[in-house]
């Protein structure tokens, strides 16, 4: 069945008929179809190739060393091992490019094209990479020397390194050696050649372009066109065969003509190195050359004309410095090796023969050019201008210009200027603004015509001032400024001095000592100059403008005199010590110190408190006093200074000579007196010794002592006879004081805070009996607002005076018109009381001065004073005026006597009269009551001041006698004077009540007093109502009040005055 069906199915080549459904029971379900034949089933690929079945065919994938359709062929394996990456060659110098010595070579770009297809095998690829790495190791790699790129190719191109990607030789080598073998089946060599063309033609025009192709030459396409394109673009193409079997024709096509120079022997690194080295190093040169380019033009008449121009080729010359000649500051001092300039003004420099062009100094292309034998180059056809004129280019040793810069402390003073006197190799520049301590930097730049430049600088410093020596003197026991030695042994002297130079610092210090009389030298020597790393803020060191910090204090001890046995001098003789210091600028300063030898001590003098010419002072008020002395003498060397010691007792010589007590105040001075501050409250003594200029002390002189009294005298219990004041309340020392009329104070307690202070209260006498405080006392007027009054011009003052520390010198009394005149009273100046505690002055004439103040001033022997002011005082010798009689009014129960402020006056008193006494008197003085004091100073209901008497009391006194009464007033002023006056008359009402009568309601009015009257209970009169009063009697006229109403609670009251009883109708 199958064969029958397959005969009906025609399958194409490579396909076979097969059964798909084999159901013999039903022929309709029996199926066949064409299926691809698997050619790989018979393993057609040889030598380990891998078969891939295709439709109607197959393909073999061969190992890297096998090739052919069925992998039936084997490439010959390269037996050479990879080369080392270290540069080697035949001959001594294998370097290619500028590393070969002093030669300068052109810039080069080298592109390696390395075959990594399967035909070259992995061993051939490894060898090719080693050839490239080894050649690179011989090259001068750099952006301005040789740049390297690399591509690998097979059927495609892989770029491993682009030009300028690496400048490190080892990095390039490791990248090449590490490139993997791709083993692509086909080789298309024309593609990498085409890719190389734009890369090599796009680089700078002054670059030599080289392509090195490492391949077996086998290519699956034509390499002719791509190779010729490279050749035509000026690319030098090397072709080197790699492997056991090569295609020499393709390699020759790739290589640039002539083949002998660019076709490299197969697998021969040495031949590659030789040919590449020949090409690159052949373009290098060692010496500059000036080329002349001549052009000749001939016209149709055969008339010639020639022109020429000059071109310098120089790839090797260098600027150099001649080590035997210096760049020197000729304005600086030769003593300082030209480092320090000691004068201001010009800055001068010289660099003769120091700079040169190493090629031009032997062969100088800048020299004048010979015109030639026939001198055909004339006029504009000859190069007479530009860089290379036939007349030559101005230069010195090949250098065509010098530029200079001058800096002061690294700030440009002159910047990048041409030297004005070229080709001279020196310059002097006048400058201003240069000061000692400045650092000058001179920068010189030598330039040749090629553009080479060499720069150099020289630094020098400015110091025109010599060093300084100061404070040169002997020192003994910590005392400075001594110029007298106290013994004959000169080696015991210790000389100190300061030496410094703020600009350059010191370099040496020398000394010598000689006799002043005959200049005999006793000895000499030197002191070391010590530098320190840093100098904090200190008086012992300094940092000059230039150089290290140095110590500035020097101490000279001449022990070498003992060694030479020249250390013993003579008494009262002078010796000269000469000091010489030299700074780094070689400037020197000399200082002479003359020393006198004096072995005797000064004589003792007298010491007292007080200035020269004044009396001795025993007490002082302020803690400062002038201590003076005299009589201290030294005949040989004179007195150098005095030492004063202040203590609670006289000091010994040892205590003054070597001060070591914290309880003693010491002062040194050259004067004969000193103003000092006394810090002790006890008695102080002044002890003095004198030192001569040899620092020998005298014996001690001591004063009789002085006491500081810082407190003034105390004034208390001040009283002035007949001095009065209105009672008041005052405040002093935080307490309240009641002050009575006689200015005696009593301490009281009030429910308020005592914040003010009344100085006068402190000196008033105090009442020893403590009175009970009442509320009214605390409500009294303030003491400070009250005036004091005295009734006559007798000034009788008493006081107490005391002083705890010192004695009372005097007490003074003064009178002034205001409290501000306490310093200098303007009515009566201060007068002495001659140590009394009282003062009396009759007929003082104070009455005409208005308000006055009395001053008491006490002064103790420390001149500490205290003054108190008593006032303001008004002297009032006249009584007040009683002008108007007080008025009287009677009420039902009281007798009121009132007055106004105008009724009692005193023109000399400030304010109203407040002290008024009164009593009741009758006309004829039959009745007189005791005086009572007016105390209620408030206004009465009538708006006047008043006193009241109960009417019943006066009536009781009167007993119905019918006497007329008056009130007698005594009005006192504050000085104690008074006036008197009687009030208006007081007429007393009867003390008896009216008689009790009867009231009748009537209709008929009768005028008869004793007529019969009938009381009615009903009235028929509508417009009136009448009553009749009967039986009411009194000695005085009466006022009647009638009440009429509908009931008791609601009535109308009428007041009626009647002299007699008559009917009353309403």
C-alpha cells in the first residue's frame, strides 16, 4: 500500500516519502508525505568538525586549525612562541623616536591592524600581538611623540585602541596582549584598510602616519583598492606575514612601494623593527638648519628674476644656563654675597654669558647672510625684513630678547617688560617705594627665535639701617640701669643689653673692656646669636622681616678676665665696655657703656610725712600722702634711687634691702618724695634707704608715723535756743522720728516705709523718754517741708562733737542764705569756736535777711570735715496781727465762734497761723475760763474755722445772771509771738422753758387775751381754721409751730412769731 501511494507522491531532491497514518483497515485513512533527509546522520564532517543539517544540505563547523567544506584540511600550526614585550634589536640603540638621544623627531601615529581570523590560528594571533607589544616598547610614547592605535579583523573589525586613548606604554601593551582571539571563518582585509584611511587622514598635518598590518595575507576580498587609497593619502603602510602559510601577493599589495622598505619578512620582528626605525629615525635631526628657498622666473624673452626667502628648521636646540656665570644683584653688597642691598634707589642686575642656545652658540643661523657671488637678489626680491633678514637678527648667544619682572614682597612692581638695552646682559632700574625689610624678586626670561624660553629668578633683600643696641647696663639683685660697680672685681659685673635688627636680624655680637684713662684693654670676646623656631608675643624675642626669629636679650659675664688675670680694677675709676653688633646686611652698630667702680655706701637722711618744706603730718583723711626725705648723700657715685617701705613699724636694713614681706609696701623712686596710697587702717611708718649707683644701700631712716582717718567728725545734739518748728514727722536712717516744737526728736513707729533721709534729724537731740505712738503723730506734716522760726536775733547754739580716729582740729559756725552756700556761707562766713561746744552771737542782724541757714562745720586733724545745715530759719521778732473779731452764732445746743484766715495774719510767717489759744470771758471779767488750744483745724459747716461751746455749759456758768460773754483769742506765730482779740458778744438765751398753755379750736375770733373762749369740735367755715392759744408765757419772744392735718401722721407745719397771744387763723 505504501509503495503504491508513494509512487503517486513525487518528493523533491533531498526529501523522502514516509507514512504518516498507517491504517490498513480503511484505505481512506492511510497517509504518506515528503520529509527532509538528515544528511548529518552519516557524520560527513571530518577532523572533529560539527555538522549542521540544512534543507537539502548540511554544513560543517571546523576547529580553529581545520578548514574545508567537510573539515578535510588542516592549517599548518605556527611553531614560533610569542616574543617578550621588552624592546630588543640588532645593534646598540633600539629606541625609535626622540628617546634615541638629543635628536628631535616628528610626531608619529602608528595603527596596528592584526588578523584574528581562523586562518591565522590562535598561535599566530598570539605571536602577532607579541610583535606589536615588543615594537611598542621601543617607541617614544606621548601626545607629542608617538601615538598608537590597534584593530583586529576577520570577517568584521574590532577596534581595541584608538589614537590618543593611552599615553602609558605599559597600558597599551597590556591592552594589545590581552585582546581575545575571535577566530572568524572569513577574512575581509579590505575593511580594516578602509577604516584606517579616515583615521590617519584626520590627524594633524605635521604627523607621520604609519599603518602596520600583521596577517597571513589571505583575504576573501580584493585588497588592491583599499591599499592604494592609503598609499595615495601619504600613509606609510607596512605588511608583515604571520603564520606558516601566507599569501605573499596580497602582502606586497598592501605594503607601500618600494616593497623592500615596507614589505616585512614573514614572522620576522627584527626586519619590522629595522624598517620602522629607519623610517621614523630617518626624519629626526640633531642640528638646526637655515634653509634658503630661491625662486627663479624666466619670461618668454628669457629674462630671469630671482627671489629668495629663508626658513629655519630647528627641532633640537635648547636653552641652557652656563653654570660658571651667575645671575647677580650688582646693587647688593658683595659682603653679603649679593643677598642684601644696603641702599635705596636703583636695583641693578647682571647675567652676562649665563643663558645661551646650545646649538646657536656654535652655529648661529641668525648671523648676517652673504649676498652671494652675483648678488641676483635685490630690492623686494631679497629678504630684508622679518625674522631672518640678510642683515642678520640681533641676538646674544642665540637669544633674541630678555623679559624681566621685579616684585616687592611677591607683588609686581614691574611686570614682564623687555630689557631696554638688548643685547646687553644687565639692567639698572630706578624704583621708588622700596623700604627696609622688603624682599625683592627679580625674574628674567631669556627667549630665542624658536620660542624656547628659560626662566630664572634671584631674590635679595633691602636693609639700609644698622642694627640697634639699647638698655645696656649692669644688673644686680634684679635691679637694672646700674652704671656703677660695687667692687674692684670686674668679672663679677653682669651686663645686660638688647640687640636686634628688625629687618635682617643679627649675625654676630662682640665685646671688649678697657680702662678709660689709658685705653688699656682688659679683655674681649663674642656672644652667640640664638635663633628660635617661633616667637610668641614676648619682650624677649623678635622676628625680623627676613629670617628666623631671634632672642634679643643678651647677658655679658666676663669670666675670661679671671683667666687672663685682668679682672681686678681700682676704686673710683671708670671702665669702658664696647659692644659691636653686625646684621645680615653687614651693617654694624657700636655702643659704649662706661662703668664706675664705687665700694662705699651712702649716708643716712631724715624721713617725714608731708611734702618738702611743709610741716610733718600725723593724720590724713584720704589714703594718700606725700612722703619726703632729705640728707641721703653719696660723694663718689651719687644716689641712684631710694627705696621706701610702708609698714606698721620701722623696717630694718635687711627688710628694705631684700624685700620679701607681703605686709610691707615697697616703692622705688629717684625723687626726694613720693605720693603713696596707704592701705592700712593702723598707724603706718615710712622707712627709707638710699642706693648709690653701685647699688650699695645706706642705713635706714624712719618717720614718726601717720594715721589714716577716713571718717569725718560726728556732730550731734545740736540745739538753738528759742528755735521753734511746727510739730512734724521726719525720716532718718530707716526710722520715723517725731519732732516737737523745740526740735527734740522722739522715735516713733508708723505703718509705712521710711525711704527718705532728713540729715538735720540725725543731729537733733533725742528725747530719752519713749512716748506712745498715736495715729495722729504719723499724720503730721513732713519734717522736710517745715520752716524753723526764732523770735529774736540772739543766736545761742549748743552741740556735741566727737571723732574716733583722730583729734578735732576746729569747729566753725557760718550763716548763709541758702543750703547750697554750706561750702562758703554768704551772710556770715565760717568763724572759729575755739574748740568750744557752744556759740553765742547777740544782735546778729539776721532779722532783715528773710530765710537763713545756720551751718556747723567740724574739721579733724586729718582735714576730714563734716558740715550740717540747720534751716531754713525765719527770724521773726514781731507778733502776728489780729485784724477782725471772730463772729458768734447760737444754735439750739451750741455757741459757735468762727473766723477766716484773713482775721489773723503774720507777714513774716510762711503759711497760716496754726497755734491759737482761746477762753470764755464775761464783760467786766467776772468770768474767765482757762485757755484751750485750738486743735481741730478743719473748716466748719459755714466754711470758716471755728470753736464751739455747749450752750448748756455757758448757761450753767451764767446761772441766769444775764451777763454778756465774749471769747478771748491769743494767736501765736511760729516764732512764739502772739496777738489777742475778743470775739463778738454772746447773748445767752433764757435757760427756762415757756409755760404750758391751752389750745382752743374756735370760729369766733377775739383779740382779748383773757376772754372766754369756747372750744368747738366742728367748724362750718370752709375757707379758714382758727385756734386760740391761752396760758403760754416766757421772758423772750416765742416762735410757735402749728400742725394741721387730717390725722396725726399727716400734718402741715406752720411757724408763726407772736409777741402776744392772739387767735391764729389759717
